[in-house]
C-alpha cells in the first residue's frame, strides 16, 4: 500500500451547501421535477384564465400537482441550506481533515477518528467547479466532498483526477 497523495483541508459550512446544491442540480430527476412543475403551473393558469376551459373540471388536479411538486423542489433547495446550518453547529463537520490516498483506499482522518474507505465504497465521482464529489455506491444520495482548494498545484489536481478515473467512473 503505497501512499500516492495526502490532502489537508478544513471544510466550511458553505462547502456543504455548495456541494449539495451542485449535487442536486446535476441530477436529471431535479430537472424533470422542474419541467413537470412548470407544465402543471401553465395548465393551472390556463384553466383559471380561459373562460369555459375544457380543463376547468380537473383544475384541482393541476393545483394539487403544483403544490406537491413545489414541495419536492423546495426540499431540494432547502436541503443544502440545512446541511450548511448543521455543519455550522457540528464542529466535527468543520474540523480539519487529512485524506491519504493509496491504490487500495482513501484514509480519512479528522477529530472524529481515522478510517479507511476502500475504493469499492464509491460508485463514481463528479468533477465540479469547486469540488470533487465521491458518490457512494449503495446510497445514491450521499457523497464525500473534496474541495479543489485542497490541492497544492493544478498538476496535483489533474493527477488525482486521473487516479479517480482509474478506480471510478465519472458520472
């Protein structure tokens, strides 16, 4: 087990919010929800504004859909904010971290302890503008954040990305 890279960084509450926002907005399901919400809203406005609309009898269904889909979309906007607030309260989430990356695993050390995460724990990764997100293989809604500011040089970042590609598919 040869150490390839070591990264030190201290995540901030804003890191959690930005990474979660990026994560949700890159998912197809988010944009499908937005499209369905828009269609339902247009149909509701149409039924309310057009006299004798043939859709007036089922207008309540459109309104119900707008309310339901609005709640789902709201949750996807609210979750990143809640993560930021939780990170601001929980000092273990904003404690300094050290990632030691090897061919076999990633060892993560912080105030909560030290643990090794095998590469197979991750199902893929996303290369975002500010972060690498390492996506969990089993729980599609969770990920590990690695801020790009953790890299000393752009070459280190490129080399790490190549290592990710060797072990994980890019999503």
